[in-house]
C-alpha cells in the first residue's frame, strides 16, 4: 500500500478501516561530558548466541570529554543482562580504586538502571558483587542515566573487544580500535 488518496477512497468504499501510520519520531543522540570535577563512565555488555561468549567494557572521561581510561573483559556467564551488570560492577570497582568519587554512570540498558533502584531483582549469582558495588556507590557522589545505544558506541566497541579477551584489560590510552569512536 502506498497510502495514496485513491487507495484510501477504495478502502472506504468497501468499509475497510485503516489507520494512518504515525510519523517516526527522530531523536538526536549525542554523548555529553559531565560537569567539572565529575567522571563520566559509559558501560556496555555483549553476548554472542552462536559462540556463547559474553564480554563487557567501559570508558571513563572527564568534563572535557578527555579519555581517562577504559576496560574490557570476557565473561563466563552466557547472558547479555549479566554482562551489562558486570560492566557496571567492574566500572564502579575501577572508579573506587582510582578514588574517583564523583561518578556519572551512563548505560544503554534501562534494566541496569532499574537494578540500581531495586537491587533484589539482580540475577542471584551476581547479588554479592552487586551489593559490594552499591556499597561503593553509597560512598560516592553518584548519578546514573540512560543513553540510547547510538550514543554508547565506544562502550559497545569495548564490550565487543571483551568478547575476544581472556581476562580483563585496562587501557590508559585509547586502544586503536576505539580511537575513531572517541572523537
């Protein structure tokens, strides 16, 4: 159907109801730096059904958007949800040991944001680690927010790197595969 007026008349003549399609909503998605003194952390998890591999990653940036560090890791748990949760757990742990106490966590998973409000919903095998994460958060100036995946491409690239790793990696400089995403 081409949605022409002639087609509409034909449908109406046969008493066929039709609903016009709603125009798509276009949302501009941009990454924004945190305010002065804060560190913004974007995380993401990845899972490949075919291989059963999971990974996660994240990036830390300052108020100028400058790279402070990044991490990625594989995961032995075949679940995209648990990969997303592990990315946050690892990010908070890394921020904690670096004494970054003003953290803005930005994720593309609304489920993870829900877990921050309702921790008893976290998958059971991650509950102890999640409780430790929340303990660290309680001693930080912390905020969290959602970003659409189009604005979370660096973290997504790091999560996909995590799929290929054995163990965790930390970078003080952007790894070559994400340099173009960091601009």
